[in-house]
C-alpha cells in the first residue's frame, strides 16, 4: 500500500494487478508489455490517458516519454479523474471477487 505514496511514476509491464493498483492511486505509468494481453491492456490504459505505452525495443525512448509528462496538466487531470471515479474500489477486494467466481 505504501508504494504509491512514494512513487512519482511507475514503469511496468501493464499486468492487470499493477496497472490497476497504480491507476487507482493516480500514479502515471509507462507500460512496456511483454505479451499480447499486456499490450492490449496497456494500449487501453494509454488511450484513457493513464500513462504511455512503449513496445519492447523502444526502451531507449523512456527518458523522452517521461520528459513529455513533465508538468503535463492533461495527464494529471486524467489520472485525478480516474482516481476519483474509482476511489471506493480496492484492488485486493476486486481480485478476491474475481477469484470467487472462477
């Protein structure tokens, strides 16, 4: 739980759990997927304005991408909106509900 409080940005593979965690906490992410599911999820999250998607092999672009975020009021606005919309959602509870229905 404390990770989001000390994280300004997260670089992740766009897995469901970590993407949800940081989105719900309002932390921007740089998604570098390693499989098709992560690519699809990371693409959707990037389209929603929750971060940016880099495909494998574009890792050299990380610094450039992060520089475009510096002071981005649009990125902050989208993240704050998402965080507010889902403020009562807990990633842990959501995962438990999914597991109960498997």
